[in-house]
């Protein structure tokens, strides 16, 4: 992977809302974390200029806040979350021409497919581990998601 490709990947991650990405191939290992202190014993030799912690912080502050949503209901403690079991790209539909697996207001049951997450060119159907009424979809279609990120809010009483 060239320095320019690494920088483009870092820029993509900074703008995606992901906190951490790890890529491993036969040729290299790459781990990118946002907004954390990194202690490393092995330096990566690239032609890309090194950035100071102030530049990293500025880049993080410029990234859009996709996780925060001011329109979220005030009391979400009674809702259950369907979370992402992996890092990947979130899709609400099995293909672009199909209807969404679930919509706000739908009642879902345990084991029902609620979305697809693409990881390393594999499409993984994500099944609900809870039953109830879909109150809110927390992720936009075709958006990157990280491990354990909430995808849906479910009202178990619904």
C-alpha cells in the first residue's frame, strides 16, 4: 500500500465516523484509531509527512458527528439496541431495487433479518436478537459501521 493510499484511507475513516479500523494482508498490517493515544514500538516507514497530535485532534474535530443525533427521544433507556456484530458497511436492503428489511414502526421478532453488513466483500445478514417495535434506525443506508455500534432502537413493549 502506498503512502497516498494510506492517507486517503485515513481521510475516509476520519470522515466516516468510525473509531477504529484494522486491515491485515500478507504484505502488511494497518491499524488506524481516531481520538486515542497510541503507544507504538514499531514505526511505519512511509513517505507521508508525520502529523502532530494537534493536527490529529483538528482532523477529528472537523469530522462530522454521525453518532450524535439531537432528535433522539429523551428517554431511550427503555429501548433495546440491535448492535453491529462487525465492522463493515450497513445496508437496509438486500439489493438496490428491494424494499428495506425493516422500517420504523415495524414489529420484529428474534431471528428476523434486519439488515446486511458488508465486510471484506462478504454480505452478512444481521438477525435481531430482540423482539419488539422498531422505534428508530440509527444508521444511514450504505454507511460504514463499527463493531458494537447501535443500529436500531427497539421498543420491547411494542
